[in-house]
C-alpha cells in the first residue's frame, strides 16, 4: 500500500458523536444492567454498577466546561458524552481480567487506562497542548478512584495512585514521542497537526493554515497569461499559474482558481488552467492569490497584440500528447497522457520547457491538462522517463510550430454551472469553454473546475464535443482541491456519470461557438513575487513523517500497555 493511502485510510474511523442525552441514558442503563447481572448471580443488590456509571456521569458534566475554559477548539456536550460513555465501556471491558486476576486489579487498571485514552482524545480533538487537557482527562479516573475506595476499602488507595501515576507517565511519554519526529523535521509537533486537521474536519476550522505557516517558505514563480480582446465583447484570458490549488476544502489555496477568476470578472472571462506545480507549491492561504493577481495586472502593459494565430496541431512523443496553438510570437501547449495517468508535474519541468523555448518564442504557456486519474497517482519529475517525454515532446512541438501558417482568428468563451456539488467532484466555477477558430478550424479548450478526470472519461467527453462539429478538443481541470475534504480522489466523472455531464459540456462549447468574434491576442509572462507556499519537499517530508508515526503507533502503544499492566499487577498483588 502506498504511504499516502495508509494515512488517508485513518479517516474511515471518523464519525459524528451521538446526542449527549443518549450517551447519558446508556451509561445509566449499563450501570443498572451490571447490578442486574450481579443480583442474578449473588441474590444481592450491591450497587456495583454505580462504580461505572457515577464516574461516567461526572465526566460528562464536567469535561465540557473545563475543556471550553482552556482549549483551542470547540468541545461539545455530545463529544463529552461520547467520550465518557466510551471510557465507561473500556472500564467494563477490562473487568474481564477480573475473572483471573481479581476485581480490584481490573478496576484499578481500568481507571488508569481511561485516563490515557481520554488525554489522547482531548489532545487530538480539543487542544494539542496536552498539559492543559490533563485535568479534564482525569475527571473520570479521579471519580472512579473515589468510588473504588468506597467499594474496595482503604487498601485500594495505593494501587489506584500507582495506576494513575503509571498511566500518566506512560501517556505523556507516548505523546512526547509521538510529537518528536515531526518537531525535528518541521519544528511543530504531530499532535498540533492532528488537532488542526480534526478541527478542520469537525468544525470547519482554518487552524491548519496556522500550522502550514510554521512550515512555509516564500517563492517567486512565473505565470503566463494569454490575453484575447474582441471588439464590443468581453476579453478572454487564459492563465497558466505555476502554483497548486491545494491541499483540501477551503484550507490553504485550494480555491485560488475561483478567487482569481472572480478578481477579473468585470474585465474578462478567465480560464485558470493547471501549470507545473505539485503540493509543494500550495498557497498556505487563499489570500496569497493577490500575488498572482498583481503579476497578471502588471503584465498587461507588456502585451503585444497580434491578429494572427496558427491552426492547432496535435503531436505525440512517447505517452505524451500535446495540443499546440500559436498566437503571434507565443505558443500555448496543452499536455496530457490520457488514458495514462496525468497528474501533477514538478515545477522544474515547466521551467525547463520555458528555458528551452528561448530564441524561438517570446512566451510559452505549458499546461498540464490534469485530466486522467488512475488508481495510483504520482508527481512527475524531470529525471523520470515520463518527465523526459514531456520535455522532449514540448521541444518537438515547439519546432513544428515555428513555420506554422499564421492567419486571422476568432475567440469565443462561455461558462456553465452544472447542478453538481463539490462532493460530486465539481467546484464552484463549473465548466468554462474557450473556442478558437482559424481558417474554419474550431478548437475547444474545455476547463472543469475540479480535481482531475476519472480514467476514460476524458475520451468520452472529448468525443462528445468533437461530435458537435469541433475539429480539435482538449479537456482540462483546474485541480481545485475544494472538492477534496479528506481524500485526494474525487475526479470528474466518478460520482457523476459522463452521460450526465455531456449536456453541460455541450452547452458550454456551443455557447462559446456562438460567442466567436474576431480577436487579437498576445501573451505575457510575469513573476508572482514572494508567494507563501508549503515549500519544496515539505509535503513529501510531512507525509513520510506522518506515515512513520502511524506505522509505529501500535508497537509503541503495546509496549506502554504491557509495562503498565505488569507494574500495576505487581502492586495489586502486594497490596490488595
């Protein structure tokens, strides 16, 4: 299994807490059921169930206000009830050992064990500063200790104190060890990351952005924009930013294509394509979009417009297919490997292509269509066979377009918002189509606001558009990660069938054809200065560290449990 899949698989354990009243009722019923079982076997009502239900009720009532007084994140009554109920059940489960080692030992071990469980949960959900969470975590344990002294007598004091100390030291040591690897690599503890991540999933908190700020770096990367202007019609701009719209939901820069689109809504129809960028170049906040906006505005003054464009040409090099169209002295290239995996390309591939274009073209728009998600996706690096195919394929396409016939051209554009949700893979901009026409040859550039296209769907959609009378078509995605709340797998055409999507694609393309008008165009490249991003290799480093932690959690927890078990057992054998 891939490391990222290991980490992602942990999210299947997420669920919503039941109503606190239900948890309270179940805790009381468990206590009554225990008393009922004891009565059946002994014929006496001993009130043993109170030893479990009273600590649980105390924890439900006190945990929420104590956590709310000091914690970073919201902690609800429902969560307080669920945690208390779960702890009561854990205590009861440990009573099975009482059949062999005595009821006193089982209860002593149980009250210590739930202290460890509650502290880990509160540190993860409410506040990673576990020192502040110790008091709320210990409520049920301390209540259980008092009840235990009442049931088992004064001799119970020493074993329960030992249990509390052993589990306190053990769980604090566990949390410190849990934090250590990530603190060494990023300077911020793993529990801080878990706390922020769970807060995002449960409360919609943006604390992950604060976490990312601790590991971020400032970069300056180029963006290239093709500007098309038309008489009496809105401009159409095709933008290729070399920044990545991730990591997920509204966190970081996941929605920057939509924000960038809206920034220029009164000036032009904007298509924000996917350049060469991986999660290393995630904006740490959508606010960083201002750097891209500024670069585009500054480049407007350097655009040299031309009335001529080439016919489109599709070339292939190895597994890479490139749709190229030249506008004056600038070249737009849309790349794909579909039906092979077409995912993020490393930033350096784009820079290599731009560097090799010098002397041939003034501007190069090198677009990753990001349109084929297979079972496993990986970043494409320039040193790989696939990376070299992209670079060599781009060089070949640039050479072929040098002598292309330049003719007057028209441009049209349209946007359609289909009735599909983010959960179905469609982000807020829906579908934007740009159509160019040169000497009667119509080319459709269809951009989905989403994260990739399901395997095989690109071909279905492309054939549908070709069937409308277009001569050449490419399907692209913005790679917007607002459609990914947890998993990175929610491509176009997975949750919604291609047949349901085709009518909206057709509508966008046909409207763009109707919008065709004679145009002049030009391109400009500018630098997005000092953009705060995750930073080179940070995601790989972070993922590797998290996966290493997850892999070693079970052995570490087992060791701590075994140590606690033996120490407490020895004390109980001596005292009880």
